């Protein structure tokens, strides 16, 4: 219940962030729990041949634009010849749309206009890729996001920007891969795509995660 309220306060009422953070901590100390986001596992269904033609990729990113380096990371991967597909809002949503940020010289230009995915298509995009990227929003002050749980549930390898919370939830190099810089991400993507053995070992580690454990792990996150 508190999460949507905090989003509105953080983004539309400057100056109240610290006060509301103290308020939320006081509720947690009194035994009030936050109900985290979840997903229905029944939504993860096998892809059809047509789905594979549309959504299969070595790497994918599904999400909005933010001036936190995600554009440059995607451009760098594409410039190396990596099969990366990008989905997200192209126009609209204010500054969160990709339109206006992609230059004519950008390798992303070939994929424009980017496609915004609905719920079922979103699942297919994650199910059809080998590696799914996750960037943590600086605007929302994310230390984790729903994708961190949806990606493994759909069978893709989670490559996420690092945070302490995620480091506590996943074993790095076994259940998820983290990056702290563009160079580190490129190096790890290159390794897993070029090393079939490395990718296989990662998938084995990922599939050892029980999906119910994923839901339980979410409860370990406490707001600070």
C-alpha cells in the first residue's frame, strides 16, 4: 500500500522524502509489512514459432528511457555486433520515452520506432531472450525492481545493475550477474555469449532457484 503513495510523494512533493521515510520505518517497526510486487507464474507459457521469430534475441532490454547511461550501454552492445533488442515507450510518457534521445547515427535507430509491449508481449520478450538487462531507475531511487524477479521466472539470465539489496538476494555469477560499469557489463555479456559452457553453467545455477524462494527472498528487503 505504501509503495504507490511513496512514488507520488517522491516525484511530486519535494521536501517530504525524509519525513515519509521516517514514517514508513516507524510503521515497519510497529509490525506493518509492505506487500511487495508479485507475478502470476501461469503467465509464463512456451513461445510459438511466430513468437520466436519476433522476440528471440541474445540480449534484450525492456523499459523506459532514463539519462543514466542505459542508452550508451545499449549502443555499445549493438556496436559490437551483439544481437540486442530494445522494447519500450517511444513517444509519450514525458522524458521516459526514447524518442528524441536516439540520434540518427545511433545503432538503435534501426529499431525505431521502438515498440511498447503489453503484459503478455512483455513475458514473451523475456522468455525469448538469453540475457535480459535490468537498469535501476535513479528517478525512482530503485535498489531492485520487478524485473529482477520477472526475468528469472521467465527463464532468462538476469544481468542487472548492482545494488546491495540484489547482492543479498542472488549469488553473483551463479544465480544472477551484476554490473557496476558499462565495461563490466560488456565483458560479461561477451563471455556468456561466446562461451557456451559458461552460459550453460549459469543457466544451471539459475534454474536451481525455486520460484517460491524468489517470492520469499523479496520479503528480506526492508526499507532503510
